């Protein structure tokens, strides 16, 4: 599966709607709000990933989900507004750093998880 960069084009950054409450570290200048995933205690415990994660660490996410909603709203001027609501059902998250570049402690921890 090919990864697609979801960074906002420069023209959309200034006009982006910002929700009233945003998560810590949310940066309206780069990516849309709806693409940020927030995992709570239960999810983190199930994944067993907390100790391997650091702020600004790039991660690889693999997930499966179900389309819960699909809409296409036609608007004036020939524009349309499309949306998909996806319920994530299963997810895996790991460091994007190759195992060979990890510290010895991280290497052993990640190797033992496999």
C-alpha cells in the first residue's frame, strides 16, 4: 500500500477551521485536525507501546477498520464536500526507526515483543 502525505497545501493552512478544544501539540499549520489519533490508558496498555514511545518519534501504524459513514454534499459553485467516517478496529504501532539504529535497550525490548 502506498503512503500519501496528508500535509495541508499552503493555501489551506491560513483558512483552516480550528476546533474549540485541541490536543496538546496540535499544529494547525501542518495537518488537518481529524487525522490526529489520541490513545488512552486502555489502548496504550493493550498495545504495550508506552515505554518505546518518545515525543517527536516517527511511528509506523497499521490498522484495519470499517467505513461507518460516507457522504458527498453538493454546494453552490459546483463544489462538493466529501467525508468518510472510519471506525478503527485493530491497530499496530511501532517505531519507524530501523531496529539496527535502536539503542541496545530498545533493541532488546522490541526484539522480545516479536
